[in-house]
């Protein structure tokens, strides 16, 4: 259920600047995943790839992660 973890991370980071800050400072995908896991989110590289592909396939103005 790591996809739901990604959705939870995104929703909570949008609301909480203290959560968002360490994620915004990540310089690589690997670093982002490590920070997310340290913060208690079970996000995987696969989740991020799927979310990115879905995002690229969405018409402008729609969010793939909340679709």
C-alpha cells in the first residue's frame, strides 16, 4: 500500500510547511526517498515513477495522484 503512502505524504506536505521543507531540499530521488522514509512514509521508487507517468498522461489542470 505504498501508493497510499505517497498520496498521504503529498497531502500532508501540501498542508504542513515543516514537513514540506526537508523534502524540497532533496537533491536526488534517492535522497527524497530516504527523507520520506525517515519521516515515516513508506514511499518507493516505483510509486514515484507511476505517479510521474500518470501525471504526464493527465490533461492540463488535473492531478494524477488525486484522480
